[in-house]
C-alpha cells in the first residue's frame, strides 16, 4: 500500500505565498447574519485584483527555487500545478508558471485537479518522477483562489494561497521522503459542475464519512506500513477547512494539539484549498530542525487523502532564510470590508 | 498591450524581467533592443534582472487608458532597478498614500489585463513594497 520510489528523494526547496488582503469573519456575519452566530475562523486571505492561481504559483515557485541552492531552472523536468481554480478552463496554468520561472521549454508541464488535495497529488507524482530517475528535479504546486457563493457557509473560510515544492535527489534535500499512502473512495460531499461559478456541498457528508474517514485511514495505514507512532513526529499537518476538524482528527489519531499548532494557519488565512496542508507544511519547515519528522495529510472532496512522512535534514538551517517565510506573508495583512472583498472576488458587475 | 502576438513575443521580458548586458560597454539594458543606447554596438547577452529596485518617481492614475479600467485607481512608477535601468511599471499590494520616492520595491508577476470573459489573460511585471520579515 505504501508508495515509495527505489531512489531516495526529498524536498530540495519549498516556498509559500499568501495574498495581502484579509476579510474578517465578523464582516461576513455582519452582512448575512446581522452580526449574530458563531464563526469558524478569525479571518481569511483574499486575492488582490491582479492575482490568480498563476501569479500566486509563480511567487511560491520562485521562493522554492530561492531555497534550492544552485538549481538551474532548465533542469526542472516537470512543473505541475494542482488547483480547482485554474484561470482558464482550457489552457494550462503550468506553461505560464514554467515560462515565468525559466523552466521552459524541456519540461513536462501539466495541471492537476482534485478539490483540496490537488497539491499533494502533484507532490506524490513528482516524487515518482524523480524517484524513477526520469527527472532530476520536478516542481509541484498547490494553489487556489477558492470561490464561495455569497451567504454560503463556505464564504467564511474559502480563501487564497499557494505552496510550491521542488522535489530532487535526497542528498540535496532539506527534507527526505520516507513514504506516502493514498486513500480514496467515491463520496458526494462537495462538487462544482461545468460552467458553474460556485460549488455545492452535501451537508452532513462533509464530516465523518469524508474528511475524518479518509484522513484517519490514510494516516493510520501509512504509520502501520512505516512502523511509526504519533510520538515519532515532531509536527503533524492536516488539511484545515476550519479550526475544529484538524484538531479533532489529530486527537482521533493520537497526536497532541502541540504537534499540529505550528502548521495550523486556518484561523488567520482561511482554507486555501489545494494550498491548505502544503502551506501548513511550509510554516512547519520554516521552524523545523534537523532530524525532525513531519507527517502531512491532505484531504480532497470527492474524496481522498494523501499522507506523507518526511524527515528534515541538516540542510534546512541554511535554506530557511533564503526566501520570505510563511509567517512573513501571514503578518503582511491589510484588512478589507465586505464591499472591497466583493469587488476583489469579482462579485460586482458594472 | 492587447495584441496577442506582441504579448507572446514579449513574454520573457514581461514575466521574468529578461533584459540585456551590452558585451561591448557592459551597460545593463531594459527593455531589450537591437542597438546599445550607450555605445551603439549590437553585441548583447540576455540576462534576467533581480527585480529589486527603488521608486524614482510615481503618479496615481484615476482615469486609466482602455483595457486597464479594472484596476483603477492604480499607481504607476518609474523604478530604478539595482542593475541600473529605469523601468515604468504599475505598483501593486499597496495603498496609493503609502508610496514614497526612494522606497524599496521588488518585482512580482501579476495580471496586467484580464481579457474580459473570453479573451487571453495578459501577465507581466509589477512592483510591490519589498516583503518585510515578520517579528520572531
């Protein structure tokens, strides 16, 4: 069941990006709930007028390359972008990103899709691509400008962000890859049909049978295959659609709140969909120390979870400062009200 | 700006700030051109600039030319790149009252034009205030 290539591989670079604008949950509640009721998070990130999955992916990718040391972008044989909000229905995001980072033309550019786990599946594929010897480097990105119908429960959390990982040989890596496992079944918890602007969701399907079952099964099976236990990990990062779910799934699996705290960004930036758990991991790598083990588990509606186990190497210490840290983007904060948010997220017609 | 072939032809300089170094006199050139504006020779080598620079001068646009209405009001600046060339570009990720002559900026790749509902999206360089490290 465990997914692991014969050749040793790891993350050679990583990079984060979060837009500058923040919409407080109190603003959403003010407009639709007369300010009443509980809200799932404090605030969420909002992409600016000139931002989309391409621009956010480019910046995260540049940060990943800055941390990779002397990697020639022409040696990157794959640029893969996972998202559910690619700017074009037909025309790849990945070719634009590859061009902007100088990886063209000898590169396998492609876009990936699977709700909130499109980023981690691109990471797994990149591990296979490098691990098989087909490529020396492959770049995997999770990126989204998530859309939510006005007044829908998702409007409190659907946000924007991007995280990029350059996969390469283990001897150059800041974190080596120990193993991965995916768990997927057909679940009607969340979907968006063609030509629709906003997604729909299946009420009570989103919790126990979807998020919890898939993450718990993926993580338990992975740890069983690797012979690891929760205390073996310094940090654990789970997909974070709200604050409650990742903490609850951590406890079910036997992890402590301390283990998930460092990678839990949702209260400050919202649910960045395909970037959600990958951004949690960039926040952890920003503060990780050599020898730390980290567990990552994504969740994508529809549904599936990819679980990965990595171990941080000595190289981390000199690489962390080579690009802006996740926290630098989180604290670069400009609050907007619902009216500006409506303009920025293209909800106003003129 | 909205010419599809022109946007395609200029993508390297627009996405990555690819300019030139004159191999004869060493001056840095942006945008790329056939003849060096300093020594008038034709030997140039392509180079991607760092994207770091500072605001030399600026103006805020409230009545934009056609094709840029979606971003107005926005600030356009002359940015002195650390390699030397002066580049005209939009500033982004800031409020117009924040702009100061001499402020440090860095290049980002952003949407220049969204092309309505059906057209091609144009991406290119803009500059924003350099990211400050968060307090530890």
